[in-house]
């Protein structure tokens, strides 16, 4: 099974690209979606988050917006959160890879913002990073989530710069337009 890691900052079009991979027949995993599911189901992870950030957890429920307000403005807090969540997410991803292998998948795509930081890239045969201009990313986040520009800006600014992905990824695709056919062609050309 060919395992592709898909990454890039928020607003670069990863989810859209993941959908294109699914249309092409790949089995796909959205790690952000997996993480959100784990915030509801993985009580151990939620307890660990609550111990580190007590103001954001009540009744075994994480207030994601409040947590984001803390970690997207404080690099040390974000690193601490990642040290809690990444091991849990990696274990769940490894389980999903096993399921895909058992199902006979020929291509499995893992989409994760922190693909390299979480060591998920080590599970991949190839890594593809999407980048886009800062203002495009902020606009996409605001449109997608209905949040304020200030929040979207903090989120973008808390993430890795394009140069990080250019150094780490096997392939970098600039996704600064909303051109699905162009993006699909680039994904096909770079996923073999």
C-alpha cells in the first residue's frame, strides 16, 4: 500500500485535496476530523488536556475555541498541547493504516497539519505539502468557519511558514487559486 502524507497550514486547501484523492479512489484520513472525534471519545486525552489547560474542559468536554484562543497566541502552550495530543493521534492513525491494509487499499492518504511535527511523516512513502499566500489562507478560514479575521490570523501565524514545508516535504504545491482541475492535475502528477 502506498501511503501519502498530505500537509500544509490551515487554509491551504488540504481538505479539498483530500476529497480529490478520495474521488480518485484512494482511502483517506482527515487527522483534524479524527482529532475532533477523539476530543469526544478519548477520555484519557481529554483528561490530559484538562490537566494542562483546566479552563477549557468542563464535564469531559473541550471548548475548542477557548483552547484555540490560548494556544494560537502562545507557542509554548501550543507545543504543550501537541505533546499531549500527538501520541494519541498517532496511535489512532496507525490503527487506521492497519484497517486500510486489511481492506486491500492500494493508496492511503493521511492529511495532517502537523504531519512532520507529530512524526506521522515517518509512516508515509511520500509527503505532499500545500502552501498558499497568507491572505488567501485567512480568507478561506473565515469563509469556511465563519470566525473573525483576528482568530483566523492568529491561527495562520501560529503555524509553520512555507519554508518549513519546502524543506521537509517531498513535493510542494502552491494552491493560491480555487482551481479544482489544476489542483487535481498536480496531485495526480505528484502522487506516484
